[in-house]
C-alpha cells in the first residue's frame, strides 16, 4: 500500500485539519467529536450530512453558502457516529430546524436516526431524507434498497439553495424529495481502491476487465465484463438510468459525469461527450453539465453518471449562488 | 491498459469536444487545427498557452475571464504544432497583442517560437514567457533548464488578471516574469502513468518505493526512495523549494498542493496540512491556498507543491475575479 498519510488512525483528522486550514473562510473544524461547520451560518434551515471518508470532496467540500451547514466525516468507508451528528446539529441548528441528508447505507441510516432522536429530545427540529439513486442493484452489501451515490451532489446543491432562500423546513424537505424522485445514477470501476486500515485493495479486476454497477465502496455491481470503448461503457450506464427515469422526449436534464478519484479528467470528458450524444439520440436536452471528481472512492479508477430531470424550479435552484470548496458560482 | 477512451487517435479531439460542450458558456472549440478559445474575448492582451494533453485541467480548464484567451492541446504528452498556435493567435489577438505562456520543454519552446515568428510575419504582436519552476533537476529528459510544472497555474492566473485589467503587453509580460521569479515547485510520484498510444506505464516503481522530483511526464527525478510518512515526504519537497526561493521570515506565500491525477483528495489535504506546518515552522505565512488536481499526469498517483512568494500586487491579482472551468471566484 502506498498512501500519502502519516499514521492510519490520524488520517481523517489530519485531512480535515488540512481542509479547514485551506478553507478557513468557509468552515470551522470541531475536533472532538469531529465535524466541520459553515462559518457565519445564517438563521435558516441547516442541511447536515456526513458519511464515511474516502469520498471527497463529498461532504465537507459542499459546506458553505447555498449548500451544507455541517458535515460529519467517519473513518474511511465507515459511518460517522451519532455523537458527531448530534454535536454538529447543536452547533448549526436554530429555530428553522435541520434537514439530515443521508446516503442509503445501513450504518449511516441507523446512526442518523439515532442522532435525530437525540436532537429531538433536546428540542431541536430535525427532519431526514435518505437518498438511494443508484439503479445498479436493488440491495447490496451494505444496503437495503438502492445505494446513495452521485445524485447526492444534486440533492445537497438544490435543497441547499432552497434553504438559503429562507424556505421553511417542510418546504426544503419537499424540494429534497423532488430531487430524489428525479435523479438516477450508475457507475463502473476499472480498478479497486485500498482502504488504509485494510492495507490491500478491496477487490481486484483482471487486466481487460471492469465492473459495471459498482458501489462507491467497491461493493459488487451488476456484472464483470470485458473492457469496451468509452461510448459503449457510457451506453451501459445510461440504459438503466434512462429506463428507470422513464425519460420523455424534450425533457431537460442536468448531467454529472463523476470521476471515482483515479480517472484522468481527459477520460471523464470523453465519457461526458459520449453521454451527451447518447442522450441527444434519445431526444432529451442536457441543459446543465458537471464534470469532475465529486463523489469518489479513494483512488479507484472509474466513473459514474448521474442524471437529474429538471423543471424550471429545480434549474433555478441549481443555478442559485453557491460558495463551497468544491462547487462555486454566482457567489 | 484500461482507459475510458474510444480509439487512441481520436481521444484528444473527443475529450476537447466533451469539454467544449460542458463549458459552452466559456469556450468555443476549433477542430482543425485544434484549439479552444475564450467566448466573448474582450479587447485586451490575449494570453495563449498549450502543451501536451494529459495534464488536465491545464490548459483548457483555465480559459475564460481573468485567465487564458486560448489553449492549444497537443497529443498526450506531445507538444502542439505551430499551426495550432498560429490559428489560435489569429483568432484571439487584437491590437493589444498576445502573450504566449510556454512550459519549458524542448518541443513546446521550439513550436511556440516558430508560431511567434509566423504570427509576427502577419503583423500580430506576440511576446513569450517560458516558465521553469521545477527545482528538482537542472536539465531533464525533455528539457534544457528547469521544467515548467505546477507554477504555471500561478502564472496564468496572475498574468491573466493583469491582462483583464487592461494593462499593455509589456506590463502583462513584466507581471508574468515577476511570478516566474517568485515561484518554485517540486513533485513526487507513487506510480507511473500509461500514455494511451504506448499502452504500458511510462515507468514502474516497486511496492514501497516512490520517485522524488518526478516530472509531469514521468521523467526521472532526483532519487528513488522508500516510502515515508506524509510529513517527511512534504519536507523532502519543501526543502529544495524554500532553499531556492531563499525565503525570509514573515514573507507571505500562496501554496498549491497539486494532485498528479490519481491521488485522493483525502491525501492531498494531509499533505497540505504538512506543508502548512512545515512552512509555519520556517516563520513564513501562507496567506492563500489551492488544493486539488490542477497540473496532472494522467492517472499518476503523487503530488507536487508549488510555492509563490507574494507581495500586495501579486496577491491582489491572485484575488481578482476569475471564471474558468477549473478556477472560479469573484465572477
């Protein structure tokens, strides 16, 4: 294992310290229990997320104006604990309440539920949404139901914009639920990734093989298949996505071509081109684009596609100002 | 070799097409000869750069307000040709003239020189700067003198801000030369990378080994050494950088912790933390931060550090609005 780390037990804390120092205008770091919070949080609904580390920039990279109020990083590929979520909730939640954004993994769901109960016992208003946008598999290694993957970026951005506009908790939650209803994702991997505490790859693929429908922790997908040209790879991802969304001609989409961490941007743009051509061939319109590493799996080579069916309201909230470490426009 | 590509001869063009489609608000693509240009270029000095592909987001990701007017992508790790540079120059250069920003590699320097002659013969005013910020080696595989690496981001941003302010060509060139005088970089690699046309890694490292002082094409560096903790790795890069800059106590710096393409952001922030602590220990102040994949080497795992000694003017130009695919603030 070759990693740019010091000791394994310190790596998440040290990485958060580096992040907080680089983005001191945006976030403050609370070391114990560990969470990061938005600096200068206004009186509005607070979006709180979190999950295992190793998926950066998710979630800390999305703290700031127009997105998250706080993020709780767990150990690598391991849910944060309720103490972290409760402390973050206490720090950023005012009278407007908080919305937990939870990716659908058993540990995250359980721990966020417990945190919500603890927060409610303190008189804090907390609602939760659980995102499961991955069409690859119905249940998986660490999930009952679909896994939460790249669509989380759309959820955090759009619900964050609704919170920033001053909407109340019920309205922000409704926007979040609309995003979840309209987004689907699927990914593939060319290589595994090495969790530092394990010291060896979470899975291996033969030369010439890839895994279709992989999860962001290297969970098995739909099938191990032979390498294909980029256009065919993209078709293999888009088919299940567009079938599940039941896209109609003329509908408007936001498309995220997301790198898993170890894929060159050169290749991501080739995949994005292929996605645009395939979607145009289906008679739909891609009206907004995001290409880059947003929901990653350490150094895994591979990518995922996320497609959001957008109406005028979702588009307007997508376009609203955002100022975070990883997404920034209009602010 | 596992790559998300179609046919090797098409990959640069296809990637540029995906890029231009995703960023149609910022750039236009000219397929033959291949270059990308800023949409809605104002009447001001035009910064033009380019180089081999495989270093994305450099350079096309830096086209837009406050940075580049045009970028010419070569084949992977191969200089673009003078026809591309000349066509780009004709497209974006007005009475204010153009400044070529050239990374110091033999092919790039030769081809940009030829393009400058051709442009001058057409009556266009062109000046050039050649950046060599890599302190690792004095001469290298493809270089007489120091290689141009991560510091190019500082050069393009700061000279771009000077151009955007409406300064004349001589003044923009002076700013570019000041940046080059004040920036130094050094990198390391944990793995090689595979140029698609070659089909196999450009070099291999044993498990437990890394290469210090690597170039962005995998050119050999200073030494092959055993893996070290992140703090020691960062010290090994910062020593030559700070020695060469001859930093004095209290000086203000901008620091770029740059991923080579395949390194998780989690690790880059650990390295950034280490860099901040080491620099603070030397009595200097880090006043601006940039952490991410900006000057890459395909899927290589590794990182580079770039340090710029900044005065008030350079800081002000760094902070000036920029709107490109890869860097955006204040605009």
